[in-house]
C-alpha cells in the first residue's frame, strides 16, 4: 500500500527507523546518533507513538488489556494514534525541521499501517486518507530480522511471556510481511540486522549520508 504522505519543504531532515519489535531499532538509532555526534552533527532523537498514546488508559485497556480504561473500537484506537502523530508533528517535528534540525524517529506512521494491514480492524483506504497530513520522511529505513531472532531479542529484553504479541511467531511474521509490503510500495530502504551492529549501522549511515 502506497501512503499519501506529503513532502515537507523545511531545511532540516527527518529520518524514520522502522521495524518489528526485536529488529534492533533502538540499538541502531543510538549507534547512528553517536556516529554523527562524533562527526560534529547533532541528531535529535524521538519516537512514535509518544507517551501520550502509550499511556492513555483506554489504549492500554484495548491494546494491552491492562489498566482501568474502557475498551474502545479499532477506529478510535487508530484515530488516537493519528492524533498523537499529528500533535508530535506540529509541536516537535516541524519546529525542529524549520530550524534545520536532523531528526531520528524511532517508529513512524508505517508502524500504524503495518498493524492494520496484518490484522484488519479498520478500512485501509479510510486510514490512508486520514493520515494524509503526515509528512514524508527524507529517508525511512526498515530494519529486518528473522522471526526467531526478533523473538529471541524480545525475550532477552522483557523475559518470557507467551501472551505477548511480539513473542508469538505467527504474529511477528504477519507484521513483518506487512512492513515488507509497505517498504516495496513506499521506496523504503530495507536493512538486515542479522549481522554485527557495526555492519548494520554502516549500511544505515550510507543511506542517511545521501540525504544530508
């Protein structure tokens, strides 16, 4: 699915790092940011969804089945996800880009679409239209890992929890497949993390260097 993202005209640069839990997003993000700092280039690090969405009691009750919020419908969860991204874009991304900032964003709107492409729940054309306000990153990197690798990393980080969606192979495979479809339709660079961190980071840095 090709998204209807809009091109920005700010002097700054926005780089999104996407992928399934356990693919190495945070590890690579920090490595890349440190690399550029050593070159005298300061990168602003941020993430989506923000804590506004992550800590919403209704989202927690619906998505994670925790807390005392109320269950809400899939369309409401999706719209809250877009509202969170709209606020993050207006209040953080656009001001930083306007001041020539270089931003590394851990997850972006592609994560929202990968979920609904994998599991349904909302009409995708409706969601694509609703998300047309989102600015297109100057570069998007999709980090890829084998299912067993991603699950092993998540278990090492969080401990074994067989109810966790990111520790269930069929779920991980469906989300990864959705990410791959998004990458093919939206000119997203795919980089494997089935190698040394330094090797993966070098490939990501080469991609980023093209737009700096």
